[in-house]
C-alpha cells in the first residue's frame, strides 16, 4: 500500500517520507514506552520503589515524545490525504485528456467515474485514518519483539517466531479475500453502468412496454453483486477468524514458554508477570492490523486501479510536430484497421486497404452497408485510434506527425451521438469557438435552425439544456452540434448524418447546414439520405467487409453498375414505399 501511495504521489512523494518518519518515531516511542513498563513492574513487584522511580523518570520523556510525534504524524497524515485527493483529481484529469479518444468505451467511462469519485475518496481517507495505525503498530510490535530479547532471549525468540506465524496467517487471509474483493469492484462498476443505462434509455424502455417491469440486465447485475458480496463477506469472516486464532495461539505460546521458564527457575516471577503484560500489549496491535486487513486490501486495490489508468500509454505525440501544408485536404492510403489492435493473427480487421482522397473544398459522401467501417474512417481521421497499417493525412501531413491541438483545430465533428454540456444553449454553441462574436453565434444558430428551438424554451438562449442535452430532442441536439461546427469554421467537417431518424423539420435544417458547411469547408459525410448523396462531389462506396468498392460521382457510379447501382436501386425502392389499408380493417 505504501509503495502504491508513493507512485500516485509522484513528485510529491516527499510528503509520504515526512509522514513515515514521524510515524516510525511514534511507533518506536510507543514500543519503548511499553518496554519500560517491564522494569517498572518488576521493581514494584520486588518492592524497589526507588528503582521503579528511576525507570519512571525515563518513561516520562518517552511518553512526551509519543504525544508530540502522535500529533505531528496525525497532522502530516491528514495534510497528505487532502493533498493526495487533490493531486489525484488533477493527475487523472491531466492524463485522461492525453489518452486516445477510442479508449473511452462505455465500460471504461463507468469505471473511471467510479474511481474518480469513490476511489480517490477512499484512498485519501485511507491516508488519513489507515496509514497511521498500520505503520505505528508494525513498528511498535517490532520494537517490543526486539526488546523482549533483552529480558530473556528465549521469550524473544518465541515472540519473533509468533510474529512470523501471524504474518503468514495474514497473507493467507488476504489471499482468501483478494479475489472476491476484485470481483466485488467489477460487479459494482457493472451495476453503476446498468443504473445509468436504465435512466438514460427510459424512453426506449417505455416505448416497448418495459418500463413497468424489472429491467433484466440491472436485475442480473444486482444478483451478481449480491452473490459476490456474500462470498466476500464469508471470506472476510473466515480471514478474521484465522487471524484471531493465530493471535491467541501466539499469546498462549508465549505464556506457556514463560511459565516453563519460571518453573525451571530461569526467569524471575516478577519479571515473568511484567513480560506477560507486555505480551498482551504485543498481541493487541497485531490484532488491530488483522482487523484493518480488509481496508488495507481495498485501499491497495483502489490504488492499483488508479495506477492502471495513470500507466495507460497516452496517444503517441510526435517529437517534432509537422505543420499542415494543404489546408482542408484528407487522404487515406493503404489503411488497415481492427479494433483489437495490431495483432494481425487474432484481431479481425474492420478496414482493409482503404485508399481515397478528399480534395480541399469538396464534399465526399461515404456510403455502404451497416458495419462497413464508415464511422471508423471518420474516427481514424480524427485520430481516435492509430491505424494498423497505412497512412491517414489531414492537411497533407500524417496525423501521427501532428500534435493533437493542431489536428483538432482543422476538424469539426458532427456525430450521431451528440453530447451537450449541462450549461446554457448559448454556451453549448460557443464551445465550438470560445472567441466567436455574438453575431457569429447567432448566424450559425440561424443556419442550423437553433433559433426556432430558442423560441419555445422558457429561458431562451439562457436555458440550461440538462446533462447530455436531456431537455432537447435528438434532432435539436444535432442542430446544436451543427451550429458548433459552423461557429468553429474548421477547414474540414466530419459529418455522421443522422437525418434517417429525424423529423422533416429537423431534417430540413440539417440538410441546409450541410450545404452551408460545404461552401466554407471540406465535408466528409456519412450519407443516409439520397439528396446528400446526389449533392456530393465524390462518393466512396464501401463493401460489407470494409473495402473500397468504387469511387466517383453519382452518374459515373450508376453507369459502372456494381454495388452502388444496387444500393441506389434499393434506396429508390424504399423511397417509393406506400402504406395501404386492408379492406378487412
């Protein structure tokens, strides 16, 4: 646990060393104070009040040292705990923004949320309330064991062997519960994710009549958590019982050895009685350590989970970033990619040999069946991930040779899963370019159709949209996202068109926004609407297995036949569907 603390403190590890110094001195003074009780008790048993008084004079400054060092180590521990929580929040935040965007899956987001709130609080609390008894009890017990050798080496050997037995018992108890505690954390994260899922997808659940019944995934997650919790509780009780039996066995052994030595005349009765009292004080800290074992393991596990995040490699940054040379151009050359990484033997590929170029100032539409890699291509351009093979160039330069700020300054992203911050509508648009003027924001909002949304909101522009934009509809959220892109004025816009799921009003506004974006930026759009496909300067057709089937304009692709012609025929057929009422109804 201490090594883990030193890791997460990083450059501030000196705080831990100061705390450890005071805690060790306090533990030594505490152990010395207990040892001094032996000669005092022995002299009192022998009726030597003067001798007991001399030892008492030695004990007084030791007790004063105990009081002073207890205060200093407690103060240092509290300050270290507060600093640790503040430092962890900053370090986690600073590190998370360097990780690849593709790292942030739903499961990892839930885990990070749990760690950032519960984990850091637990680690900080452990620093304030757990480190002190752990360090001082260990040092104090070790001091007592060493001191027993000065009174009688045989009792000292017995106590030392007993300490080894207690250490082994503690290891065994830890091993019994460690796996269950890890499983308990996993189930807690799963329950957290399922609760968020239940709250987030209430409209879908109600639409399919599932709102009044139990949400099965959450029920299953709670059931698993209950089973793992019972398992952990059972193992915790067993571990405490094992430690308790070991402590009592060691104490009893010391009593037996001491009694045998007294019977054979090797130890004075007065000294033996004092040593018995000391042995009782020796086992008390050991018992407390056993009781703290579960908290120590949980703290160590939380520290390990935090360090796992901090040890996650950031997105590789170029040692000498290259400045883009061709504003607004995008090019993919021989791109292979699989979400499993670069293990070509085990990772199924999503994209195979992707080659196409998006000229500056043009509009390119990506079309293809679901799962063909359209969204993956846009995310590779934004460097959510690095390609397994090939090159992605933005502005004429490999995205891996650009720093993150330079790359993102060239891109505006409009994806289907729009996220709005729990702030005003105005500020959610301004985030596209914080230095944008009010007129620029209003112009972008008008083009995207946000101004018609503002009219119906009670607070107008100052209305808070709720977490994730919950106060707005899906179409309205995408309008805000489009307005952000318009305000940013980036040379390249990556647009995942969601008009297939929008009502006519929202669809019209989004379509108008795409046309406006195409006049000022290079647009790469994942097209779902026929009108968008027809408006594109270039169409890239993808196959189901993630390959480029053909590239060209609409009329050229139709003339060549193949996948695009089949796609067009299906779209036309779907567009011509009509609803009829049966005569039997």
